[in-house]
């Protein structure tokens, strides 16, 4: 066994003459591609004996186990840190920051183009522990071939070719001799982006390294896809909210109006209440206030349908009773076709707001009349805000339905009609010469 492990050692010659580095010091050392472990045992007469053991396989298994544990720990941290960002830009920056230095000295993420523009983020290893992150936009030309291949779902592997393209793009500062890998970031229907990792040529990406990069890319792709989906949904919600926010009633001669509005759900700017007015052919105006059953986005969508239907019908029918009949018929036809039991009420007074000491007592007509006493000279916007404030005090910040107030009063000669007050609002009332009807 000794002859096989250490063929240079010859009987009768000094051990130093064999030129075996490491054996005199003991411990582990590498010899002819094998990992050997030397142990010295003292004998009598100042002699010693060396035991040499081939530990290549056991050390390899131990190193593999440690490496696997390190990879698992790294991916666990990645999964935890990528679970929070819900903004695509923050998610992309987090991905490249986490890739350095475990996977690369430079990491670049290129997101799938949107509106013809492809943004990139880059993290570069710095002297301290925190990598430096910057970003930019690819020129309005064809992206580097490796990036284009990655966005198509491929995984380019010609290393010199990848490095040349990364250097040409200006992404590898300080890395003159480097090795690189490009992997796609999985998305819903197509890759959400491409990750390029690069480090010095002294640390090549072996198969285990490449598998780790792919596992990292899978988690990064999931995080980026979630953030992109959240952004798309937020944009849809913003567009929906912008189209359904209550509009100001049209100005009418001799009438002063004021409004106040607060949705039931604080995170939304829309709800199931809406108000407005339409001018009539004879010069008059029809003011309306409605409460759609339900809350949130579902009620808001139904509100939009109802409002658009009213907008169309008032052009063919101005008599309020007949207009309401046509609107009701159209509403029934729509809800039956969709298999829904949706409904809306024309007016719901603030008198039904539940609050007080125990939170279940109705506001009532008496309190409303008392709140409006002495308000007959108050401008309509201030009157709407007054009703809103009194009702919210009664609710004591508890849960409530959508709150909308539309106040109307006769305007004196030459009296200017005020603009809409974007007040923190309340349920409905209509006022005329100081009298409010729920």
C-alpha cells in the first residue's frame, strides 16, 4: 500500500530525498491527484513510524456535503429575501444584489422588453460586503445576441462569446479575463428576463456552479413574475379607479351644490356610491345619487355599468319617472344575463349610519335635523362637509358603507356656485333652502 501511494519513497534512503512535500509536517496533503492523510507515531530509540491513508473519497464526500449545505442555505436566504419585493424594479435590484458574491463578481439582470425598451440592473462586488447596484436601459437596437437567446428561453454556453458581448455592453468593469453564464428567468408564458453572471477566469463555472445558478434563476424568475403581475394588476386597478371616481355635477343656474365622498375601503378611491347631474333640454337639470349593493371593486364595476347606462338613457328620456323605468329594465336585463342578483337604491340617508356608544344605534332623523339647524345660510359644499363630519363622528372610525353626500340649495342672484370639496366624506343628503331630506 505504501509503495502504491508513495512510489518515490525507497527503502534505506532519507525521507527528505523523496521530495514529498507535506509528509514531514503531517496532516492532509495532495499527491499524484489523491488526497492523503499522514500521521506520525513515535517508536523507541528516537525512531518514528508514518501511517499514510488515502482519504480522497471520504474528503470528496465531506466536501460535497458541505457544498450542498452551503448551496441549500444560500437558496433558502434567496427565497426569503425575494419573497417581499412587489415592485418589479425593487425585485430586479434584489436579484442582482443577492447573486454577488456567491454566484458572481458581476451580475446583470435584463428584464423582458416592455414598450420596446429593455431595462437592466447590475451588481458589482465592492470592497465591503454590500455590492454596488446600478441600472440603465438598453439602446433602441437589437440586444446582445446572448441576451436575445436567453429571452427566447435558450441558455447560451459559448463562454468567450458571452464575455465579449458583456464587455461590449459595458457590464464587466475591471474583469479583463472572465468566465460567464447566461440563464433565462422563468416567467408565465415566456422568460421574465435574463440573468448574466461573470467572475474571474480563475473560478470557472463547473456543472455544480451552473446548477446553482439555474436554481437561483428559478427563484428570481418567480419573484420577478409575481412583482410584474402585481404591477399589472395595480395598473388595471388605477385605470378602473380613475374611470369610476365620482364626477362633479354639471353647474345649473340658480342651484348651488356641494359633495363629499369616502369609499368604505380605505385602499380604494372608488366604491358603490355615485352622484352627478344631467342637463335637460328645457334648461333644467336632473341631479342623482345612487348606492350600489356591495363594496370594493365589484361594486365599483357595477357602478360604472349603471352610470354609463344612465348617461345613454337620459339622452332619449328626460322625464325622471320614465327614465328610472328604462334604467331599471336595462339593469334587470344585464343582471339576469350575467346570473347576478345586483341592485342599486336611488337614495339611502345618513340616518341609517350605525354608531354611538355601543356601535349599533342608528344616527336617526332627529340627529340629522339637529345637525342642520342653523345651516340654512351655509354654502352647499360646507353643508355637505358638515353632514360628513357629524356622521363620521357618530361612526367613531368604525366600519362603514361607502359614504357620499350631495347637498343642493337655491343660489341667490349673482351667487357663485362653488367647486367640489374633496372632503373626507359621508352618506347622503340633499338640501334646499336649509332643509335636508334623507
